[in-house]
C-alpha cells in the first residue's frame, strides 16, 4: 500500500495545492514556474464560473486564485488525454478576462491571466505544429500572444502546459526549484521515505507530511480511496472502449477505426471525470460533509450535489 496520496487524483491535487491552509505550496510552485511573477500571497476564488447567457457553457476550474496584484491564476490537472484540452483552457481564460469588466467608464486595463495545465499525458502531434522533435519532448510548453515576427505583443495572457510524462529526471539530476516540484508531483505516491534533496527544505517537508495517508482522518481516507477507485475503474473503462472502437473500426478500414477510437476516448474521458466526482460527492455526503463543503471539494454544482442527496 502506498504511503502517500496520489497527486493525480482530484482529492490529492486539491489537498496539496487547493487548500487555504496549504497555499504556501501553490505560491512556491507558481513562483518556480513563473519566476517574474514574484507572488507573495494568493486568494482562492470561486471555481465555478457562470456564463453571461443561459445558452453558454459554464466553467468549473480545479483551482482558481488571485494574487495581491489582482492577477488571475487557473491551475488545471488533467489525468486522461483530452483532444481539445488547449481549446478548453482558452475557453476557461475568457471568464477571468470578461469578469474584469467594470460598470460605467472603464479604460480596459486588464490584469494578467495565467492558465496552467498539469498533464498526465502527452499532447498529440497536431498540438505541435512547426515544432521539432526536441521541442516535442520538452516538459514545459509556454504559449503567449506573438506577432508574425515571433515577437510578444501582449504579456497579460499566458498558457503553460506541463507534460509530466516527459519529465524523467532522477533525484540527483534536479537543478532548479521547478525541477524539484515536478519531481515531487510525478513521484509523490511512490515515495517510501523523504528524498534526500527535500530533507532540509521546510516547504517540501510540510507538503510530504500533508500527503501522508496515515495522518489523514478516516473520513478523508474514505473520500480519497473512493476517488482513486473511481479514477482507476473509469480509466480501465475508457481504455476498453478505445480498444473496442479501434477493433470495430479495423473492419471498415484503419482510418475509420482510429477516428472511432479517438471519439470513444474523448467521450469516456469526460464521463470518467464526471463519475469520479459523483462518487467522491456520494462519499462526502455519506460521511456527513455539508453540501457547501462537498461543492468546494468536488467542483460539482450545488444542484448536482442536491440531486445525489435526494
């Protein structure tokens, strides 16, 4: 049995980076990723962003926060491959942008918005237009608005994607603070003892202690393991559906099979995330958590939580 939580679960991710009491971890991580940001403090904001009109879709972030300068940070964890994850983050970024509009006279001076995706998969080749093989193997992919001469023309909208499968450094190879955080994120669940590089680092010592399963309440462990089981079960379902789609497609031609497999993969990825959150919500309510607390933990809407409670 693992000694520490899996940070690639919703519960594990929010336990380390999404709690007010642990926001020093998120501040340290973001400063390692954005050294020019110099974040001193963060305020967690409502993760559910409502659309302007009824026909538009809402957005529910994993983590949404704001620093002392009013700059916005969206941090998303994506476990299963999603074909249009970049498009999703671009859509998500429109909410903190439009939300800055002021009534009356306004000069349109916007605060910066950063969208960060931590991915437990590699992007498809379509996401690497005009890039070489070396760039495709990088961990950190930063996108900003540039002109036709590749010069940055706007520095207040940044998208950063971390492809965790590309991070393969061992402990002795860690050179930067970001290296340390990526090593922590990728390997936390496999730690049996505290790595030497973290033994004199107060931030990581505290983060590892927070992640220790034996120190969690029985209620918290029940919620965590329910989410972990739901994730593993639905991941297996997704892989099976993808495989079946590919096999059926083989009968009609390889090209159609690939399209069917990709369609099934995206469909079951979305269903997997929803089922996982519903399973966690059921356990929250079963263990006596309030609807408000369950909403904050799962990212589901109050209406969806009440449907479960009925």
